[in-house]
C-alpha cells in the first residue's frame, strides 16, 4: 500500500507538474492509495474558500483515510527522532516523523516530495515510491 504525503497532494490539487504528481496520476485508480488523517488536515487547512474546501474534501474522500498516530507510533517516532539526531539529522516536523514512523511500522510505501523524509529512508528503512 502507498501513503501519499501532503507535499504531493497539494501540488496535485494545484495542478503543479512534478515527478511525484505524475506518479500519483499514474497510480490513481490503479493502485490502492492511502491518505493519513494528519495529511488530510495538512491539505485541507490551506484551502481558503468554503466551496473549494468541499470540492477538495470530496476528491480526497475517494482515497482510504488511515489514522497516523496513536501511543505506539508516537513513542516510536520519538525514538526515531532521537536516533536520527544522534546521527546528525534533526527532524524538523513532528507530523513528518509520525508519518514516516507509521509507514515503517506498517510496511507502507510513501510517495512524497519532502526532503525531511530522506533521513528516515537512509537510516531507518522508510520505503519511498519513485
């Protein structure tokens, strides 16, 4: 299963062409895709007009939404951040740490365009979609 990060959804919804949005277009309707609850919040919080909010919510409702957090994911995310910091990588975002950790724990691939996930791939085995 593939979890799609807000970095890709936002570009996709804005019709910005990137390698990741092109890959998302290839996967839509062909592969089971996931969106996390925190990712959904990140995407929708940037929508300014009410009509656009409802349209965006409708488009994203076609993708299965999963919970990202929980106590076990939170604890492991903290451990992962501490480990990465000990290796010289400061994780800037808590939500990204939770997303990466959930993917690692559940063997999910992550489609993203956010460099903050790179240490998770390099040091902790986060699988990414190219």
